[in-house]
């Protein structure tokens, strides 16, 4: 866990050099619409979608790092490297096919 802490701590001074741009991003994210979370969440303060995605990204990154560190401690580095490669390939596929999927071509272009 110290490795993850120092990994993020060392990049913090570089991030702070872009403080005005960060404030603009935070203001833009705060102005976004809030997603509906179902009937049970009525009247409960909900964060905008961008903040939910950011929180999910942080939690998923911490979980992946923890799992990878435990995998490396119990197996060799080749298995860990293979798992990371497959994980990144899967993330690239999800990003290309689901998140940034191009529109379907017109039916006349399909062969």
C-alpha cells in the first residue's frame, strides 16, 4: 500500500501546477445533471455522473492494484504480467466497443 501512496503523492506537485484548469473542470463537473438512482434514493443528495465515474475509477484502480500485488506475492511475475496484459486488452475492448463505439454504418454499405 505504500507503493500506491507514493505513486500518487509524487505526481501531486505536477498536478497542482495546473490549478486553474482543475478548478474549471471541477466547476463544469459540478454543473452537470444528476442521474436518477431509483425510487429509494428520492430526496437524497446525489453526485453528478462525472463524480460517480471518478469514484468508481478510483475504487476499481485500488482493487486492481491490491489484487495484482497479492497475485505477484503468490505467483511469479510472468503470470502477473499476463493478467495485466489481459486486463488492459479487455479494458481497451470495452472502451472501443461500448463507451466510444462508432455509429453503425448504413445498411447499404453492409456487404
